[in-house]
C-alpha cells in the first residue's frame, strides 16, 4: 500500500506545472540612480525661504519617477539646514549635504549658507566721499565694512539715497538718476549702467522699489514726482514708462517708495509726513487712492514687511500701520526711544528691525515687534550720515 502512495506522489509532482518555480514571481523594486534638483542651495540663511528639493529615481529600467514624497531625506548638519520630505529650511551659516534615498538609489544636494550682508548708503558733507558700505549682519560697535563702493570714478554716487537689489545688481538712487552696480563691486568704480531721462540731471532721486519689469523711483527738486524705467534700461535720455507728477499727485518731498501687491506707497518728508498710496499702474497727473496721515514731520523711507508698513521719522518715532490704513488711522504701534531717534532707513530681518540714524551716523537694531520705548540690541557706528539700507 505504501508503494502505491509513493508512486502517486511522484506522479503528482511530475505533473505539477510549477516545476520548482513559483507560479507568480515576486516584484522587486530597484533604483538604478537618483537625481536631486536643484543640486545646490545657496544664500543668506536669515533672508531665505525654505527651498523644496525634488528627487527622481530610475526604477527597474523605467524612466525617471518622482519619489520626493517616498524617499528618506537626511541632512549632514541640522545646525545648518533641516529637511522634511525634501523641504530644506535654513538654520545657520555653513555647509551641509542633503541626501535622499529610495529603493537602493541615493542622491544629494549641497547647501551653502552665509550671514546676510547689510548695504548702507552714506553721505559726508565735510568734503569726504559718499559711499555704499557693506557690513556683516551682526556687525556692531566700530566694526569696519567688509567692502565699499566709493569716490573717484564712482562720481555717480552723488547724494546716494534709497537702494534695491535684483539678482546680482545693486540699484542706487542718486542725483540725476539711478546708478546700477554689480552686487560684488568693490572700491572706486563707475556704475555698469546709469538710468535717467532727458532733462533729469538736476533731479535728486530718493527712494527705489522694484516691480516685475521696472524700477520705480521717487524724486525731489524741480522734477518732484515718481518715475518708472525698465529694469534693464541704460542711458540718460530715456522716456519713463510711467510718470506721476502734478498737484493732483499731492507729493511733498517724496523720499521713500515701497510696493505691495498692486499699490505703491510714497513717504513724504513734508506736509505732515503723509504716506500717499497710488495704484501701481498710475501715470500722468494721477490722483492718489488714499493717504495715511502719520502726524510725523520728516517721514522718510517706509518699509513694508510681514504685512505691516513701517514709517521712519527723524523726529524719533517709527510708526507702524496696516497696509490698508487710510486717513488719520490709529497705528498698530509706535516705536520710540533711542533706537528710533533720527531714523531714516529701516529694514526688517526676522524679528529684528535695523534702523539707520541720520543724525548720529549710526545703525541701531531693535525688536521689530517693540512698542514705545524699544530696547537697543546693538549699535554700529557708520562712516557717514546714512540714508538707505537693504540686505541680501
């Protein structure tokens, strides 16, 4: 009987269609290689927004497949940058490597971050040189600038006021137009470009703001108004793309200009420190949309940051408004004390407000969220009386 059973088992095995191989092969996901884009992340960590990386892997000889959400992401130094599903958040200055892995494939991107650089325009009345000075963000006391654009062939630095940065260029409002320098310029040099219009040599340009395709400049003197030129313009006889002048414009010594959404905000040094607001496409003898009455004479540059309008004043008050304020609106808060005394230019970086003091020739740092008597976090002595301040 046992012989019959064994023979039957041999027959069944011999007739099986499997023949020692599983009926269904197991599918193994294999990645041959992986690419990460962008391959490098660079910039000043205090000013940067988080950067999203993307990972694509070649799986089982197929075309590249997006595995950003599936990959395991790591950072070589969380004190420099962290990563979460490819989103890189800057934390500090230095270098780190971001690595992604999936199905045996790996890829990486390099991160190099630095401290932000402050750029301050200064004027010197006693026969000295007007300058554009570059400082480390944490400079204080009598620290010297990292470098300067100054004197000699930099004659276009006559009375430098507001500044703006785009890509690798620095735009400076000066007497007679807008001087444009390479952002890494050092020493005595002529601007790489000069932007101005016919008959504007006697106009003093003051504030600057950059739109998507044009640079807006406020101006005082015989041509008081606001002018817009193409960003890549070069020449001294250009026709402005936009011009806002005339009595309807209600501009009184306009010193600063900022842009938010589809509006431009003009800070007026005179006429009670009024901020005049226009639609971004205003042209000709345009009437303003609204005015914000600050009640502070010598309202100079205004800064729009984190949904707030900061208006500096040499009278020692920095007034903060919501951007939709109108008339004699109650400000969100006022910043007073030595940090606001003689304030001209302001810039917000994180929770700190950097304020240039025209009278004491210094820059002071305070809390951007301060109210009334704001504490001074640190002070930097400048080499001349400051006007504009930007950072990159």
